[in-house]
């Protein structure tokens, strides 16, 4: 399995570099997060051995065994929705939480991070679909949430994340471009203590398009670990 993961990773790295080149960017600005969801802990361990040191999971519970198996030196990313009552575990497990989307969660992460003696890095997830039931803060709520996050001592806001609707890669481009515009506007607010440097967007089907639209973090599962089976 490690050979397959290493070969797939190399291909993804080459595609990242090619997309960065097309956009006149330095590929070193782009972090590949390997998404291990539904794959066994051994996959996380093999990915780490193959040199992929940023890994992502959607759920706290599913991440535990993989975090253990992957060992030291891996930065874990939480890329799925976080229930407020799981914040106390999340602050001990994850380097970066991509899915801050409400004030209550910001306050709870701050409180739990303080208890754990850490400063929790976060991204705000933005909902660009216009459907209120989807995850993420609506663009009109971003400023208030960013100001709150920036005011809390034990969380550090580093940027934005989005999950666009499920569409072919070229149809997703406008969503990536929109997140970038929203980011540029947010940066112009000059909120003290907030950074909007990171843009987490793009998955297996569309990470090259996301990089062309200035993604700094791409979340890639299938292209590295193979198809998921949910049985
Ligand atoms: C599953 C998942 C990914 C990875 O998806 P692939 O299409 O397998 O690359 C990325 N981001 C989020 C939020 C996900 O849930």
C-alpha cells in the first residue's frame, strides 16, 4: 500500500506544481492535505512514511486511531463539521481546524484551547451555495465571526475554507474565485490579530482549478488513497 500511496502522492505533487506554474505561483506556497476519511489507520501511517505530513479527517472520532498510527511529525487538519461538545477533543488533536462557522464554536474552542494550554489555529468555513442548511457561515456573517475569532486569545485565525457544490471542475471555478474575492475584502478590513493568508479549497476533482484561483491548501483524498467505500 505504501508504494501506491507514494506513487499517487508524487503524481499529485507534479499536478500541483504544474497548476502553480500555470498561475505563476511558487508550488511551495501550496500545502497538500491528504484526506484519509474511510481509509484505515495503516493508510495514514503509510502516507506519513511516504512524506505526506499534513493529513485531514472529517470527524474527531474517526481521526483518533489514525492520529495515533501516523505518529509524531504529522499535522492533522479537521475538515468536517465540528460539534461544540467535541471542541475539547479537537483542540488536543488538530493543528488546524478548517470549519469554524459560528460564534458559539469560536468561544468554546477558545475556552478549551486555554485549558489545554494551546493556541488553536482555525480557518472560517464560508458557505457560498446560498443554501442556509449547508455548512459554513454565509458571506454576510463573515466579518462578525472574524472579529470575534480575532478577539479571542487562544484561537488564531489564519484564513478561509469552502466546500463548493458538487459540480464539474470548471463550473466550480467561480466559487473558488468568489472565496478569493471575499478573502481580499476581508483582508482590507484590517482586523487586528486576524490573518486571511490561507485559502483552503479544492479536492481531487478540482484542486488544479483551485490552485489557479490561489488556493494555499488543497484537500486531496481519492487521488492519493483511492476510492472510498462507505460500506
Ligand atoms: C472528503 C473530503 C475531501 C477530499 O475529497 P476527494 O474528492 O476524495 O479528494 C476534501 N474536503 C472535504 C471537506 C471532504 O469532506
